[in-house]
């Protein structure tokens, strides 16, 4: 398994290029079948309730994700601590960032944090608009940003929250799947194949569940381009 570690920029181009790349050792070419919305059982799933669907998922600790032939599976690593911060599926068209958080046994954490995300977008001079999607209420955020090369533009993101048993999965779409939600069915199908491992240990509500590199993976730092 080859890994590439770089600091990620919020823009789609940098979200695709400046992350750590991971390849499934059981499927190094990423040839696993892409999920579709026609799957008889759709998630996201709790890891203890995974159906026998024949899907091979890469275990990254709190998140298990199915690689697909048309997207690179990557992990975003904190440069200082070396901790894995997010899982990404990326292509030239855009990216899907996945993170999971501890949540109360009974409750709707997504409804609680959605206004916080919207307020953060407003503080940065942007906007956040609610829309109804496949997984319920989501946010479409538009924020002005400056890229590493000094160019400025507007970053569009779709933030989707799915409440699970004592966990919240937050999926953020960037690029085309954020700007054109009606054409993002394949990206949404990828979210539906995700499994979350909460673990039995106590954690503060809202704390991110730990991610880890696949067994045998060794990060290799490369110079920024």
C-alpha cells in the first residue's frame, strides 16, 4: 500500500490533490463495483448491523468504506500529529469527505450542529442554505476562499448528516456533486455503503471518532507541489 501525505486545502482541487492516498490491498486497482441507488439495502450502516451484501469495505477504524473504480480512496492526515483526520473518495470531478462523531443514544445531533455549521459559514462571509436530499435535511454552503496559489473563488460544499446508534456520520461533498446535487446519485450511493464503528467506550458528544490507517500502511511524506 502506497500512501502520500500532504496538507489539504478546502478547495476541490486541493481536496483531491493535497491529501493522503490509500489503496485497498485487496483491490489495489480500485476495481470494486461502484454502489448504485438500486441496491436492495442501503445505509449508512452500523458496523454491528452490516448486511451480507458482498461489498468489500476498507477498515479505517471508525469508518469502513467501499473503494470504487472511478474514485481514489484517500485519508487526510494531520501533518503535526500524524493523526488521520478524514476519509476521502476523490475524482477529477470532486470529492467526498467522511468523518464520524460520538452522539447521544437518543437524539438528533445533526439538527443540533447544523445551525453551528451555518453560523460558521456566515462568519466567513458565506451562506448556508438548507435543502432536502436523499438522507434528509442537508446544507449547501457557499464560502469565499483563497487557495494556496493565491487565487480566490467560491467553494461550494454539501454537508450531509446521518444520525446512527450513538454516532453521527458527516459527509461533505465538494466540486460537481456539491454544485449539481441532482447529478450526484453515484456519490450519494457511496455514502449509503459506508459503515460506522462507534465502539463501546464513553466519549463526549460531538467528539470525532478515531480513524486509523489500514494495517501495513506506512505514510511517506512528499514535498508540496
